[in-house]
């Protein structure tokens, strides 16, 4: 896992660099980098990741796995935080369903005060008639990194497959903006600075310099800027619920870009825009809706690309 689980890469100060088993020159994605690499390499069939902006879905989709970000509170997590969930990362959909049947059981100690009430869900009932099901197709995040042309055709092929099975496909305009995304990045930056400030003496010096560079501007933020940064979480929730309400499911690329070098801390290697890759994924964290990533193709580096499927429930 990278620093504080706040980087979409396998770069860390605690352990040697995590690489992608499909291509060792490439990054496995993060923050659940170890789980993604271990699942792809066959270390074990079942892995757990945590996700606040895409940290289960990126390393799952980019390593050819299935990654489910459940609804907020469906899986007890300690400590809870807005948008933060734990979910399965597996080699098959069936295994992810079996794993959720266990992960979603209530915590007898009730340590997650954001937990949903227990629900009797038949996780392994995976058959569904798609006749008349409305799927919103989103091909532009509206923010962050520019779209790499390689990510679009596999998603369109997935949409055609759903349509052939009876689903109704409608293209959806983006609802995120770059201003909102950068506001969220600023809010997380403030949180990370607080976590660093709480560290015992001597620990700060061990943190990766690139991560310290990310939080460096925080002392210069005003209280008003800090509140506006928090407001981004509310704005994303409001916009996402409104945009997805007409549909049964949403379909999009996992991210706008393809694989990136293993040594990079961020998908664009730009610490000033550290979360530009999460435009398709983070809306479902802030809206508390479930989302799953699946491999839907391979990029020019011979590694998997992912499709992100959300459910507006």
C-alpha cells in the first residue's frame, strides 16, 4: 500500500516497490496495490482492499481482477470515513459474490457508526434479465486527465453486449468539473497533513518526499478555503445522485488513461494534480452507491484495462 493509502500506485516508503505482474515495468495501481498484484500473480483467490476514490477498483481492473466497492456501510470498517469502504478483489465474479456474503455480516461490536442495517442479500444470485434495463453510458468524466483513445473501444463493446442482451443504452453527459475534483483533492490533502502532524517524533522523516510535497501547501490554506474543499464532497454526492437517478446502472471506463510506469507515485506523475485519474470512480464513493470494476480489454503495454459499472441504488 502506498503512503497513507492516498496514492493510486504501488510506491511506498515501507516496502519495496510493488509492480504489475502482467508487465513488471508498469504500476499495479493503488492504493490496494499489494492486493491487486497478489491476485493477478495467484498468491491467493481472495483479497480485501479499501476504496475512497477508486483504491479497490483501480488495482483490480488494471490487474485483470474483479473489484467491488460496496455501498457505504454495507461492510463494517474501522475507522469509518465518508466514502471509505472495504471490498473484495478476486479473480472471478463468483468469488467476489461469495466473499461479500461473509464481509457483509454485521460487526457484533458495532465499531462502524456509519454501518447500514443488516440485509438479507443473496449475493450468489448473479442471473439477471437485462430486457428493458436502462444503462447510462458515460465516456467523459468531465474532469482530470484527458481521455486516452485506447480506453473507449472496450467500453463501447461492453455497451453493445448489454444492448444485445436487451438493455437500453443512453449516453450520459459528464457531471463532474475540474474545479470540484481539485476541491476534493485539496480536502484530502488537508486530511493527510493532519495525519502527518499526528505522527510520533521521527516518523515524518520516513515519508516519501513526493507525498510531503503534496501536503506542503496546506499551512497556507485559509479556513474558508478548507471549508470550500470539504464542500466538494457534498457537491459530488448531489450531482452524482441527480445524474444517475434515471438509470438502473452506469457504465464507463475505469479511468481516462492507460498503464503508467511502476516508479511513478501518481498516474500522471504530477503531484500538483495528484488525483486526476479518479473522475470516473470517485463520484460513487461520495454518493455512497456501489460500483464494480472488470477487465474489458488490454492496452498497448499488454496489461488489462477496466470498465467501471455503478448502480444508482
